[in-house]
C-alpha cells in the first residue's frame, strides 16, 4: 500500500488503512480463486481497540506492506490522504 497524504511534510495517522493481525490465516472451503470476505466469517463483537494498528505516515515510511491472509484492514477513523494505492 502506497500512501499519498493531503499535504507535503505530512506526519501522522490516517493516510494508511488500519490493520489487525489475525491469530490464524483466513481459510474457507470452496474453489481455488474464490474471494475470501471478512464479512462471511462469524467473529462476534468488534475487535478490541488495543489490537488495531494505526500506522503512522512520515518521511521514510511511505509504504505499508502486509499479507491479506494474515491481516484484516479497514478505513481509518479519520482519513488524512489524497489517495492510497494498493498493489496486489
């Protein structure tokens, strides 16, 4: 994920998505190539706030790398970006 903040010399959260590392990779029965959607899993309540990562954007930290099978991600609480590019 490549972040583009709203202005030059930006430092802070809100450029990248929030993320949380899962205890086990997501797997589901089905055909190879099927899309795995978080909403398809029965997980109960919301994630505890202490497990949610809020990556900070700053000079030298313009790229966020994670694995979709071992992390979930969502839009930040407050978005501070012009755009974000997700490479898969």
